[in-house]
C-alpha cells in the first residue's frame, strides 16, 4: 500500500481549513499565512500527482479503494485520469492566488470583539471548498462524488452570503440583503439540481447494484449491464440536470450573475473558475461514461442549449452595467463553449473542452481578480463610475486588458487554443452550429472592449484620479497568471498530452470516432 | 540559414516584451531599442534575401519547424515558418518600411510621455505582421492575423484619453473580428475537407475536393480579407483608424497590415483558382471598393482621411488584381509593394505637415505650405506623382499592369473591370491632386487655434525627413526597378504562378487611356481647387459629396442597424433574462411562498386546532385502512 | 347479545372523548376527556382479551392504566405550573406556537 | 365463581340487560363530562362512567382490572383531578362559547366521521367467535396476569416502572418552584414597604361577618365600598371575592330605619349605593 497521495491532496486543505478556523481572533495575519502555506503545500502535492501521473499508463491511476458503506456497495474509491489531473492541478494552482487576492477582503470592519473571527472563517471556507472540489475530481465512486458535489454548497453559501465587497452603491444594508438573496439563490438552484441527481444516483444503484464508476462503465462497455433505453435516458437527465445547473447552462444560469456580483472577486473566481468546473468535468466523466447511448440521444438538444448559452451570455454581457455581472455573463458564454465541446463528440471538441476548463479558470481569474482590485480602489462595481484609469494606473489597466484579451480568446493566449479546438471539433460534425458559435468570438470582442473602453480609456474621472497602481501583492497574484496564459497559449502541448489519452478513452466509451476529412475519406 | 527565420520575428517580439514590461526605467532609451531591433530584423531579412537569391528559383522555399503547437487527435498545428519569395517580399517591405517609420516616430513622438510604450506596440506589430507572412499554416497565420489586429487596436487607441480614439480602436478591432470569423471558419472548413490547414497539404490537394467546398473556403477567406484590408462591406473602420498617431497610419493602415488581405488571397491562390465563383466575388469586392474608396477620398477635408480613402481604393486595385487569378497575382503584389512605398511616404508627409501645423488635420486650413516645408513638399509631391501613375514612376508600372490584367480577364467581365479600373485611375488623379493643391498650393489659410496659438509651419527634424526621403526615392524608382526585365514577375512566379491573359486591346492603348484618365482627373481638380481659392468652411456640396463625407452613409447604416439594433437587442435580452428566465424561477418561488403564506394561517397557535387536524388525520388513516381492506 | 356491542360502546366513548378534547378549553376537562378515551381503549382491550381467550389484552389495558397514571401526574403538574404563571387553565392561552 | 366464569364467554340475558342499562348511563356520563360547564361536575360524571366501565371489565372476566379501575383510577386518579380542580377554583364555570372560528364544526365533523368509520370498521370485522376468558382465567385472573407480566411482558413492566418514577420526578420538578434568592426577612420586607411608601401599615384584614366563612369577604372602606386589598391574593385572582357591600349597606339602611322608627325620627335619605360596575353601565 503506497502513500495515499490523492487522499492527502484533499485532506491537507481540509485539515488546513480546520486549523485556520481555530486560529484565535487576534491572530488574523497568522490565519492568512497559514491558509496560504496550506494552499501552497496542496499545490506541491498536486504537482506531485501531476508528475507521478503517466499519460500513457492505465486510465485511472494512483487509485485508492476502501470499503465504506458495505451494505450499499459504497466505496471510498479515488483515482485520476488525465482530465481529472489537469483540473486538479488547476484548482490547486488557483487557490493560492485566490487567497492572496482576498488577503484583506475579510478583515473585520471593527476590531473590538474577541469572538468575531471573519478572517479565519473566510480562509477556512476557501480551503474547505478546495478540499471538496479536489475530492470531487478524484472520486470514482458515484456516491462519494455526489456527497462532495453537494457538500460544496455549504461553504460556498457562507462565502457568498457572508463576505461581500466593502463598498456598495446602495449602502451596507442593501448589500447584505442582496448578498443573502444571491446566496440563497445559489443554494436553491444547486440544491434542486443536486436532489434530482440524488434520485438518479439511487436509480443507478437500483439498476447497476453498485456505485463504482469503473465497474459500471466497464459493464456498460462490455454489454453485461444492459439498461432499458427509457431508464438510461431518465438517469442521464437526472445527472445532466445537476451538472447543467452547476455549469451553468442556459436557461439554468441566472444564479451565477447574482452570486458573482455580490461576492468578493476572489470568491467569484472560486465560483466560476473552480466550483463550476466540477459540473462540466462531471458531464465528461459521469454522463458520457455511464450513459453513452443517452448522451448521444440528447446531444442535439444539449448542443442547441450550449449554443444559446454562448450567444445569449455574450449578448447579455454586452448589456450589463456592472463589471462583475459582465464577467459572469461572459463566463456563461464560455461554459456554453465547454459544454458544446464535450457533446460535439469529437476528440478535438473534448480535448478543447478540457483545455477550455483549465484556460477559462486562469483567464477568468486574471480578469476578475484585476477587476476586484479595481473595484476595491473605487468602491463601485458600476462601469459608468470609471473612466481614464489607464492614465492613472497603467499597470492595472494593462493587466486588465490582457485578462480581457484572454477572455476574447486572442490567439497567442491560452483560451484561443481551447476555443478554436472546441469550434473545430463542433464544426467537423455540426457545421451550422459551429458557424453560429463562431459569432460568439465577435460578441466576446464587443463586450470585452466595451468594458475596457468605458473603464480604462477616455478622460480621467475625478473619482479615479488618485487611484494607486497595482501593489506588489496584487502583482504577485496577476503576474504568474498572465505568464501562464501566455505559456499555455504558445505551448499547450504538456496539457494536451495529459488530456488526450483520457479523451480517447471517453470517445471509445461513447463508441464514436472522429469524422474523417473529406479528402482522406475519398482516398 | 533556415534558423534565422525565427529570429526575424524574435527580434521585434523581444523589443515589445522589453519595452512593455521594462517600465519607466527604459523611457530614455526605449525608442532607440525599438528602432534598433526593428532594423535588426530588416538586416536579417536582407541576409535571408541574399541567401534566397543565391539559390535556384525552384528551391527558394525555406522552412523552419520550431515546435508542435496543438497536437490533438487528427488536429495537428505546428509552429513552422515558411520563407519563400512571396513572404520574403513582405518581410522586406514590412521590416524596411517599419524601420523607417520607427526612425520617423523617434522625432514625431518626441513630446509624448508614453513614447516607450508606442515603440513597444510598434515592435509588437512588426512581430505579429512577420508571423502573419511567415506562417506555414493557416492557424499560425491566424495568430499573426489577430496579433496585428491587436497591435492596430493598441496603436489606434494610443491616445486613449481621447474618447474618439478609444472608440475608433474598438471599432477597428470589432470589424476585424467579423473578418477573423471568416478566417476561422475557413480554417475549420479546410480541416474538415483536407484534414489539415497547413499550406502544403491544403494548396496541393485542391483538385481532390468539390468546387462547392472550395468556393465556401474562398468566400470565407474573402470575408477575412475584407475585414483586414478594409474592403466593402467591412471598410468602415479604416477612416476612423486615422485617430491613431500618423506613423501608425503610415505603417499599419497604409503600407503593411491592410494589405494582409491581399497576401491571404494571393497565398491561397490555388483555392481561388479552383473556385471561379469565389474569384468573381473577389474581383467584385475589389472593384466596388476601388470606386467606393476613391469617392470617399474625394470628399474628405481631413488630410489623413482623404489618404485613408485612397488606401482603401488602392487596396481595391490589389484585391481586384488578386481576384483575376494567375494573370493578376504578381501585379497585385507589385502594386502592394509600390503602394507601400508611396502611401507610407504620403502619410509621413501628412504627419510632417500636421507636426508643423499644431496637429491640424483640416486641409482647408492649410495652403501654400510648399515654401514652409520644402522637403515635405518634394517628398509628398513625388509620392503624389507615383500614386496617380505619372509615367515612369512606380505607380505607373504597377497600376497599369493591373488595368491591363483586368481587361485581360476577357469577356464582359473584362470590359467592366477594366473600365472600373480606368475610372478609378481618373478619380485617383482627381482626389490626390485635390489634396496636393489644398495643402501645398494656393494662399495660406491657417488661423489661430482656440488658445490663440498661431501655427508656425516649419520643416520637421532629420529623423522625420530622412525616412520620407528614402520612401520618396522608393516611390520613384521601385516600379521601374521591378519592371525592368520583368524582375518582379520572375521572382514571384514560382510561388504564385503566372499566366498572360489575352487582352482585347493592346497594352499601348491601355497605357494611353490611363494617361488620358490621369490628365482628365488632374485637370478637373485643377479647375476646381487650383484656379479658385479654396473656401475655409466647406461648402454644402452635392448630395454625393455629402454622402461621401459621411463615408457614403455606411457608418449611418451600421449605426442604425447594428449599433442601435444591437443595443435594443441586448437591452431587451437583459429584460428577458430578468423577467422571463429569472422570472419563471422567481415566480415559482413566489408561488410556493404565497402558498405557504396561506398554509401558515392554519398554524394559528391554538393547540386545539392542531388537535383537530390530527384527529382528522387519524380519521383519514382509518378510512384509508378500511379502503385498503375493501379493495 | 353479542359482546361486539362492547366494542361499539368503546368506539362511541372514544369518539365522545376525542370530540371533547377538541371543543373544551379548560385544560383539566381536556385531560378528563383524554382519560375517557383511554378508558374506552381499555374497554376495547378487555373485550379483545375475552374474544381471543387470553390475557394479553388485559395486560395491555393494565399498562395503559399505568401510563395514563404517569401522564396524569405530569399533565396535572404542568397545568398547575401553568396556572401559577398565567392564572388560567385555558389551553387557548398557550398559543405561542403561532409564527 | 362458575356463574362469573360463564359470563366471561357467553352473554346471558342478564349481561345484556346490564350492558344496555349501564351502557346508556356510561354514554350519558361521557356526554356530561364533555358538556358540563363546571370542571367538578365533569370530574364527577367521568368518575361515574369509569365505575360503569369497571363493572363492564368485571363482566368481561377482567376481575383484577375491574378492581384496579375502581381503586386506582376512580379512587386515586380522579381524586387527583379533583384536587387540581379545587386548586384552580371549584366554583369557576367555563364558558362553552367557541372562540376559534369553525373549531366546533370541524371537531363535530371529525368526531362523527371518525365514529362512523370506527363503527363501520367494527361492523366489517368478522367478530363472531368468542373464545371467552374461561381457560385463561383457569388458575385465577390475578395469577394469570402475574404470570404474563413477569414473563412475557417483564421488560415492558420494568420500563413502565421507570416511566412512573420519571413521571413522579417530572411532576416534582414542574411544580417545585426553585428559590433563586435568599428569602427576605421580615425586616427587609418592612423596609421595602416603607421605601415604597404605599402601604406602610400591614394590609387590612378582611371584613368579618359572623354569617360567612368571611375570608372571602372584602373589608369595607369608610364609604361602604369593598377594598380588594383585604382579601387573599389567590381568592382575588380566582375572582372568588364575595361582595357583600350591597348587603351591608342594605343592612345599615335597615338598621337606621329601625332606629329611626324606634326613635321616631324622620329618616335621613341615604345616598342610594350602586356598585361601581353598575354605575359605569
């Protein structure tokens, strides 16, 4: 029995969360450092996983398996494939930046009470989310996955409802009302999705007799587990609904703008770059593997929904007046791309979708965190309150622009690679949908550049004239993200090498192959 | 020697990185670093050029594979460069003109506190443009394609404090994005058709697929070219792009970037050759833009916008030529190069004029500047003569060849296209003469500006005049040099292919007609602007003039249909999202809430009420039990 | 006569007691009605015992009595302490369960 | 003994007679329990019903339970009820007016429905064979019960014991008032009275009239109105103060009249006294 590396990757942040929460009220800074160190240590573990993972080896590696609830065949089963490894690394990578970006976001407003420890709570909750997300990526037992998929909601609920931007255009009372509205909306949406999924999980158990992803998938593949068409479709829909809420796919998306708007920028990044990825990841891992026929059956509808998400999200982003809401709608558009890539059922589409998850995480983090720095300086989220920042804080504006360019998938930056792969992957099978989705790139340019123009250029507004440029801490957050964006844009091969075998496996799970090009087919 | 290709791009890219990341420390030397690295690239280009000349005409294609970029399944994108005669031509044009304009900018941007950043952007542009022309596959080309778009965006909006500049930059990027969409769809089509998008496999297998597919690819490439090269219907951004500093207009929006569309069409010649419908579309677009740009150029009082109209029109010539197929490719590129010289020279001259006139751009407030700025006058004048096609200057050779090729297309199409090209030559002569007369002749019309500063027209510093002189020399001799012994034709032929068309009229006749058109154009302009004084306030003008001043109402159309329509669409969608999508959910929530509100009233707190419901429940249970037994 | 009539009587008494619980406000009377219901049950148990010919029904009745005694003790204690604080034995006064 | 045993499994005419007569009374008693305004009356009616039920137990062969019913239930538990009724106020009559809207109708509907359903259930059940308790009671009813309780039901029995103890403790806890502070001394109370300055002297005693128990009779103020201060707090809260002011005044008036008649004086017209609440009407 070797060292349980995967368990350690999840357990470390979990223990860190407990430890951080236990730091006494007066030692705020110690709590921050503790959280940062724990997140960095988790990153180190994740990198170890990445190194130990052999792209050419078994499908699931570093597996761990222990009996848990024997009566129902629930096992504590962990294992990672290439897709999971990539997302695991992304999560572990982003959390230190999130913690660093939110360094001062949760300082108590009045320092008197010795019992009141918001800072400790904030960082502990972030680490708790990390632990749960990590184990969701690792779980190969459906029930185990379900538990952490749902449990994630609890810390997220408190992060959204408990911590908001310092300044608010309608005052603190309105802010707290809207925050709790957003938090409850987040919770309800995801809970409804989760409960429907629970029904499907139980249904799966009834049909299959156990919860093990590998066993069921294998049984599905070699035909020993036959599902009635209707049953398979219902179970698929139950799973897919929960993931579509989390992802979020139109028309189940409306919780995301509220949640991202009301939470602090680091938490918004946590939502869209980390937590939501579990939804798209699970589509790839559970929906396709467990219900290949139903996935194919539902593909046309899902692709249309994804297409609507892409165009609709982008159009709504154009119409927003609030910076964070704009980024949220942009994310909805991007999630549309991811879902489209997954269900295009081509290796380009699925590799692109996986890569997209990674790249979207980094690019949104860059854009949103810089936006957060901007908002914390002026105390307003409204686009109209800014103007001419470029003149006052050129570095801030520059990083913001790079984040924006990544969002609009400029070639040379990482998101381009993934977006193009998704588009190509979709186009080879569904040309019309691919062409319409390409409109998304024009709209992306529109909302990004409008945002940049209105906030950063033009005459300097008096309110922003004294705005300081990025500080060292903030540069440390943004700099590496930008470097990563460029690196992965120019040389994405390390990621695609890891992802590709897993995608090939998934493709064979659903019994599809890439369409052959016309010329080659003719030969 | 193959390994030098990457260095061509690396030098300016390094410059951009150093200048943009380096911060204020480099403010003092930044512009020289930029100029040095761009010149380095030019020198490297010359070295490579010499190397190419030393080989046989057939072996002049060099490739350099750097690394595998995106390897996913059957989708294989490499970072590979390809240097052949076509890209070599562009490399020399880009780095040569680019270096000159760097030098020019040293003087022009002297008083701008953000000069270092300007040079960073210029270097970025050079790198992206070189990537565009050196790429060995369409996807890498696409990177350069968008890269120059980004550089263009940054440079048009360089004076970001001006809202008009920021808006113009955004507009340029967006319109370009529409074109980029065409390019990306074209790449996807190539991938589904050929399983690859590298030049080699795609261009050598055009015979294996249907004409319909090739037409589709060709039309998408044309859309891309329209966006980048400001061709109708995506031309609207170029006029606004003149908000950028003048060296930018000269380099990007006259000499290099806007010609990328022509490069794309010529590079994809094999596809167009096999898709006559797409070719026809290309010629139509070129012909329409040729006239469109010329008409716009006639009406503008802003010197840079008049030149922008001219650029549009000249690129129309090139696109027209490229659409003609093998008969036109070489001439398209030749006109592209000569145009690069004289249009860059003209823009630099305009910049020099503005530099001396407190950044005044309205030609109606110039006049009689020939005495104040002699060098500018002479260089500008030579550029002017070149562009109108004055005999034996470079424009004469290249434009004449295009007109001939247009006639050589044959049939009705040939007559129409040739006629349009001739008409364009006449209008070109007219509007360029107008610019010349309004700027340098007549009496002085300048006035103190709002702050009461009287402009003191003066000659520009050496860093600015030297590039102008060099470019003027190029404008004068390049055409003759290329024409001599069909050097250019032989140089490019291995890449683009060439065929002689059978023109219904003789070459001499066409040249004669061209010269007649030239004289007519110049004459009308002289009659209108040379003999009578130019009014300082623009007269109302005819309907056509007024429409031309507004870019032939294209912007108004865009505004009404796209901007307003888009605003309404987004606003209504925001409303829909809030009321309908969110409303359904909130409505459900409110419904549940209302129902529970009703139900809550049952909870009146009286234990006896609860007892009643409990007792009722017990009764129901008994009833249910009985019922079950009965059944 | 059929001993089933005892069961009808028990049912009748039970129903009367239950209705009494619902319509009386005096907590003591409510308690008495509950006792009436319990007694009705006891009667039914005893008759069942006779019906089946064994003593289990009586045992259950016996336990019911014990539990009833315990219930009365606690219930009355509650009534007394309620009366002390509220000076009323009405069950409607204790309507704090309302939202 | 044999006659009783017989009665356990057959229904003689005598038992039928007994059932119909006593059953009628039991139902009347139950109805009275529910409908009587005074709790005391309800308790007495319930006691009657319980005794009738005890007889029925006996008739059904449950001798032990019958006796227990009389001794424990009627004798002990009902007496406990009576004690509490006394504590709360024996004379207080409840209003039978319903205060919760629709409660009575709902209660009646549920009651009738439930009753009908129960009757239907019993009617539906096949209850024709009666084994009778003869064999079960062969070794004596008490012995039979004891055998069951200490074998089959021993755990339930033990648990019931625990329950009873818990109930006893619970009752003590509930009724016991914890004194959280030291009892105040006479001195402290006197000092507080002085400090508050309301009733510096001790509270007045109730008015004493020989013909009454008199603790519940309020003392009269000089103007003839009763002072509630003179009556015990518990009585005051129960509303059991006997108001004799009008009587007293009438007596006074009669006395004066008699005196006047005897002394042949012209009567002084006394102010007609009205009770405060009447005056306010």
